[in-house]
């Protein structure tokens, strides 16, 4: 018996210390940099065992190579309505094509990132996972789908994959606070003082967009033009107090926090729990206590349209008021809630132009539904901050979205609405650098009189020559809607010319409609002015993307 035990021990220990390191390829596809960060953490954990991980941005990977891989991990996000991130589009296309290689002998696992608020949650990861299996790969660990709160599911996936691969190294030092290895980071946000906070829209505008300047002095946080800032919101005090009053809960009672530790209930509801977003699970948990026939029938019917209709314009406070329930205590209440997560904003400043500061362009969302006025949790929080408050922030790097390294390269920027933000940063950056390359900005918003954001700054840049071209699409100033893509088509010959000169094409803003229409317009421009077939235009643009000369920051 002892002999058998010794043998098992030996066979378990051998691979840990001896034999050649086993290669593992880790591909990442990312729009914001989260997937890259996790791919690197996974690699760090593997490297502690007997593995030799290679982390590769998926845009640089040839699908044909899959046939000779042994171990493959894929970390990919999804954006918009179920599309792969820009740098993964070609990979997913090639993987789904008939020409994709068979991959018998390949062991793989997929970590999918997404946002369950959008349709087709984690779709890109699901496609990759399914297709690798179809091509004959062996799934060594179930795909894990992560919502915006990806830390915990990632740890589970990492541990699971490490267990299967047999490193034995299940805990790792990969719990870094941020991708940059800074002291302040996602898990330890920096309290940033607000220096300025004002509305960019003029009086009479039907929407509001705030310019917010924050101080990073003493934080050690660094960023580059193109990065995003994570901001931890605080929930609306009025709504928190209303919920506490209706549920008759003691605001001072200690309750557990999502990431460990305790806090008084009111503070926990303000800072740590999502007190707005409804989910099937939350409504089901609620119904168990409420005996509501309405909720019961929705849950039993369990149809997508029925759920969507119910969720539309409703938040937790609507459940609290419309479907009365009783919780024994605060702990029982927070047990059904999810963690409040930070929101990401594209940074609107260049650190070279504003040392120790970071600027944001925040679209302030307000609306009325079911007889109650409401607002976006973080945008209203930021808009209402006075200059003495300190929101918790961290930097989210976005290496895929940078002004050209070549200061002479022409740059075309399409950024309607709050999509202007990173281009203010790009232009500031080029101004400070004294970059000679031509710059062209296409901006759009409803009305010139009220919604021309940063008008003085942009007109000044036009005058100084930093902006060679400034095209404005005020959509509602004339009978027919005028959008940035219409201006692109009008100036198609010149766009083609700039691209031929090695130009870069950047897009920022709405992913669901605008970015798609702009992409379509770009294909049309290349087809018409480059005299190409549809397929040739597609190849041309695919190549632009590969060369990182077509980059998007869309949400
Ligand atoms: P609209 O609201 O008048 O329709 C910033 O939000 C600007 O983008 C607004 O002028 C908005 O116009 C416009 N916009 C809306 N849908 C768009 C689309 N599909 N493509 C480009 N711009 C769009």
C-alpha cells in the first residue's frame, strides 16, 4: 500500500519540478484592455508552474497555427450587440470559415467577458468556444462567462484550468491591484478631488454633458491619451433612504460587504451594492417573499419579451414599492443584491497638457419612467459632485487606442456626442508634441446652438491650424437628419486620399448604431474612391485594422 502511495506521489510531483516546460498559448481579444490584463494574470500563474505561456494579441495570430497547438486558452470580450472586439474580428471570421483547420489534439478553454445588460451576452467567447469544439478540440474546462464584475469568475476559471493542467499551483500572486501594477487601482481606487465640473451644453439644451476635471496629484496613477478612467459611483441618497424607510430596515445595522468586511447598511447601500439593476434572479428572489401573482406569472412564463417588458424603466425601488416584502434584517436584504461596479469613461485630456489631472466628458443621463424621474447612476453622481468631493477612480489602460506613434501620419477622428472625449486628448497630445501630421475631426450632436461641445476649443484649433479639417453634423438643425457618416460620404475622396498617405481612422461613441453606420460608410468610401470590389474593400479595411490604423473605442 505504501508502495502505491509513493508511486502516486511521485507521478504527481514529477511534472511539477522536472521535464521540459509545457507551452501554453494564451490569446486575448479586447476592446478595453480587461481581457489583456486577465491573459497576463493567467500567464503569471502558469509560469509559476512548469509551463511556458505565450500571451498573444489575437489580431497577430494565424488561425492556421491552431493545428499545431497543444494547449490554448482564449480570453475574449464582446461588445455592442454581441460582436467580437475589433482586434478579434478576423480571428473569429477565420475560425468560423470552412477553411479553418481541424484541431484534434488541442486542449482548450475559453474565458468570455461581457456585460449582461447587453443582448447576446459574451457572444464572442461563446462562438470561439463552440467552434474550437466543432473543429475537434478538447475542452479541458467549461467556458466561464464573466459579467462586468469579472474578478471572482476569473479566479474560478484560473483555478479550474490550473487544476486540470496540473500545475498544483492553485494560488498565485496574480492578484495585482491593477494592470499597471500601481498601488492605486481597480481594487483600491484613488480619491480624486474634483477641480472643475460644468455643463458643456447651453441653456435650453434637452440633454446635459458635463466636463469634469479631477486631480490625480499624489496618486501615482499614470495614463496616456486613449485610456479610460474607472469611476466608482455612489448611489442616490434619496433613493437609498426611500428603500430603507419602506423596508423598515435599520440603517446603522452592520451588514457584510460584497468583497468582505462589514459596514452599516445605509453606507453599504450607498457605496457597495447595486440598488438599481433588476435581473431574473433578483425578481425571483423577491417573488419568493412577496406572494405577488404578477411576479409569479412573469417568472413562470419565463419569456424573453415578457422579461424585457417588465425590466424596461424599472429598478429595485419599483419592486420595493410595488411588491411589498419583509426582510428580517439588512443582512438578509443585501444577500440578494449584487456588487456596485465602477463605470468607465474615455479620458478627454492628455497628461502632457494637464499634468496631475484627468478630464472627462460625461453624458448625463436623465429620464422619466413609470412616473419617476431617474438618472444614470454614475453620470448623475458625477454631474452633481461639488468641487470638494472625491470620487474613487482608477486608470484602465487601452493600448489599442492611441494617437499614431508617427507624428507625421494623418489622423481622421469620428466622435459624435461624448465620442469627442478621446479626440480632445489626441489633439492636445499632438499639440504638445508639436506633431506635424494632419488632423481631421468629425463631430455631431443635435443642435449647434445648444450642443456644440468644446466649441471654442475646436474653433481655436481650426484657426491655429492644429485641426486641418473640422466637419460638424448637427443632426436636427435641418429637416433631414445629418450624421457624421453622411459627411464622410461627401468627403469620401479626401478620406481615401488621407488613408493612402498612411492615415489613421479613429471612431469613438455609440456602438449600437453610430459605429456600425460609420463602418459601413468607410467600406463605401474605400470601394468607391479606391475603386475596389466589396471583397477587396473588406480586405483593405481588415488590413487597416491589423496595422492598427483603424481603431475604435465604442460603447
Ligand atoms: P439624433 O439624436 O438627432 O438622432 C450624438 O448623439 C449625435 O449622434 C446626435 O446628433 C445623434 O442624432 C447622432 N446619431 C444618432 N444616431 C446616429 C447614427 N446611427 N449614426 C450617426 N450619428 C447618430
